[in-house]
């Protein structure tokens, strides 16, 4: 749900709101690019574990290939365009479905409503653990100043 107030939130409140959204929301927009710079934008199920965002997609589709090795950059965004959460990060790990920690896979499946460990239509899936490096959060123009809540992988608030 979007912020309903026109009051400018403190940076601390924006961080609390973001963390609550990461727990509550089911899907996140994922922007990636291949080695030639061809962009791809898709919505994926995700899990926030308090440290990283876990994504899962088929290894053979464009996003799976784009995120297929550690160090690859990724940009993420939660859905509402007037309550922006723009997250940047890097793929820390690409984890096969038979190697993902059981607690992580179980939590992902419970939140997403589907389980990548069980092949869908014969396609192989992988998990991508993304560590955030930059976070911007703002609600419309009044919150543009001070929108950077994380820089260089360190929370500023």
C-alpha cells in the first residue's frame, strides 16, 4: 500500500517502511542486462532474509542468464510508482535448488506460493542471493531530498 500522507517521513521512518514492505510484498521488479547491455525487466517472487534479497528464476531465461554469476549488477524496485523503493545490488551467490539452505527455500516457497525446488514444466531453476549496495526511498517530490538510505552497502540511517 502506498503512503497516504503528504507529510515528509524521516529517513528512519522510510527505512522502517521499506523493511516492512520487503517482508510483506510478494513480487519485486528486477532489471538486469546481458553482457552486451541488452536490458531485461521482469517481476519476480522474492524473499528478504534481513540481509539479502533472494530471487529465483529459470536458469535458461534472460534474467537467469543475466544474473547467472556472482558480481553481476541488478536493480530492483517495489511496485508503487508514487512510493518509490529503488534498490541496487550485486549477485552474491547463485545457488542450485538442491544446495539452497532448507530454511531459506521453505521461507521463499511459503511467501511466494510456489517452490523452485520442484521443477515447473521441466525447467531448472536457481536462486540468486542479492546483496544491496544502494537504496533510495521516497514518496513523491517532497521526499526527494534525503532519499538515499544506503550507499556503498552501508545503511546511512
